[in-house]
């Protein structure tokens, strides 16, 4: 396993749209292991998308298993995820490994219905709400070449320097 380098804004590759995964093979599984290792190396990280490490296929990992107060599906590997339904709206603070120095307030759907494949190519459907829905929407944005900076409620008043706390 390897910890991969994170692309950091303003790297232009972060704007690239990712391609659907068509081969579910050992190379895909190896990459997913490395992507997971990279996510775990990020402090407090709950999600990562393949484009953040320069791999432009539609792959996302979300792991909210350490957040039991937020209803969630635990750790999910989402290949070719598609939001098929979204409802409600909520503003919340988001940060990103690819934008390490800032956080911002972003409007996202409160509830989503999602379809995706797992690393074996099996289809799944998920109902998500709250924080889990927010995290998944954030990560899917990466697959479409978007950062949270592109969705700020207001660029002038809703972007904040990240707070760094001593450990």
C-alpha cells in the first residue's frame, strides 16, 4: 500500500472531469487500497475522490464509521456514483484535502438517493441524509471537476482560513 500525493488547489487537474470505471480488476482494487490509505493519512478525513490523487476515474471512498451520532452506512467504496434524487437544502461548513488552508459554507441537498457500484462491479442503491449526504455530494463534485470553492454561498463572506489546533 502507498500514500498517494494529494493535488492541491490551484492545480488545473482538479478541474478535470473523471471517466466511468469499466474494468473491475486487480489494478482497480490495488488503487482503491492506496486511495483508502491516503484518506486515512489525512487528519480527520472522512472522504476522498480519485481525482484528488491525479487518477481520473469515477471512484470515491467515504468513511463515517467513526461518526456514530450521524446516521450513515459506514465505510463505502463508491464506483461510478450517481445521485438520482436530491431534496431539501442545508448550508454547512466544508473543508477539503485539496484546499488545505480554507473552509467554507456550502449549500447542499439534505437527502439524496444514490446508485453506485462497489469494487467488484455490483450495483447498490443508498438513501442518505445529513452529514453523510453532504460528504458524498462533496466527493462526487470532485469527479465532475468541482471544488467546494466553486459552490461557496458567498465568496466574500463565506470562505474562512482553516483553524489549526495543536495536538
